[in-house]
């Protein structure tokens, strides 16, 4: 009996240690918990991130609240509430063999994706009008290298007859960690552009061109980012002089990252 009790306690300690190690492993994944964005006029916007393990559950800010749903380890639905207008946007995602093939914003748009053998992704975006008809807006190709989106080229399809309008954006990256890359399934969401990449975008170059009657008009715009990193090579601060912010801020923007 005494020997049996000893074995029982040894097994109990072993299982408790194994459980503790398993929990430590789950917590070791570094996930973004908070972002504070400050514009040049001093206005600050805070966004909070909540998780279930490495699955993102919500993001919540002053203007927007977003809920995420998963199916088989892939993000299958994103629901975003605009707190000012109370408008709710729902995007549903469809996958084949773990690769995204469709993103559908209910009553708004559809993006279809084709994954090519050369690791590029062809896509088309269709708008859904008031009569539930689908109107092709543009089509293009996404180019990847080392788990980074390096170029997005598209041709607009809703232009006037005889007009060819092109748009492209290319990205240059650092060698540090993107704070969003550890989120389960996040890198599959192709419409999020450089945010799904393994590293952080230092320079993005946007080129537009319009040709009509053998005349071509083009322009190029450069966006530069400067990062500060922690000892684990994750960004703690981003500064950009000509920001493109989802919150509507323009010009100088500082973003602070908390994990």
C-alpha cells in the first residue's frame, strides 16, 4: 500500500509539471495586446486586443469594435462595428486546402483568389450593387518572398472605354518580427496587405498610371516607416511622416506597441 501511494504521488507531480510546462508553452507566444496611435495634432487612439490562446477574439478602439470567428484553426468571419454610425460590416472567408479562395463582405464586395504554382496569387474584386449585381472593380496579382508580400499589381476594370488605369504598391521590409504574425490564421487574410507579412514594412511605394489616346499620366508616392524594437526584435514604436491610418489620421503618426 505504501509503495502504491508513492507511485501515485510521483505520477501526480509528473502530470502537474507537464501541465505547467504546457501552459508556459502557450504563454510563450508573443502577442500584441495594445496599440496607441498618436497623430501630429496630439490626438491619441488606443486599440486593445484580446485572445483565446493564439486565436484573436476581439479588437476594440474608440471608433471600432471587431469580433473574430474561427473554423478549423482558420479565421472564418470578421464582424466590425463602427461605433459612430452603428454600421456593421461582416466579412466571411472561404478556404480550400488551407488557402484563402474568397473573402465576401456581405452586401458590399467579393474578392476571389487563385493560388498559382509560382507562389503568386491572382485575384479579382467585385462590388455588389443595390440590385445585388456583381460589378468587376479590378483584378491583379500578389507577389510574395520569404513570407512577405513584396508587390501588389492591379488593373482597374471600371474605367471609361479606351482608358487603361494601373495601380501597384511594393514593399521593403526589415528583418524583425511583425507583431501580428503570431496570431493564428492571420497571415491567410490576403486583403490586409503588408500586415500579414512576417516582417515589418520600412518603405512602401505606390505607383499609379492612366493611359488614354497614347498619352500616359503616372505618379509615385513613397511611405517610410521608422521602428524601435525590444530585445526580442519586436517593434515597440513606429514613426511615419506620411501615415496611411485606418483611423483617419494623416501626416505624422506615432504608434506604440504593447505585448
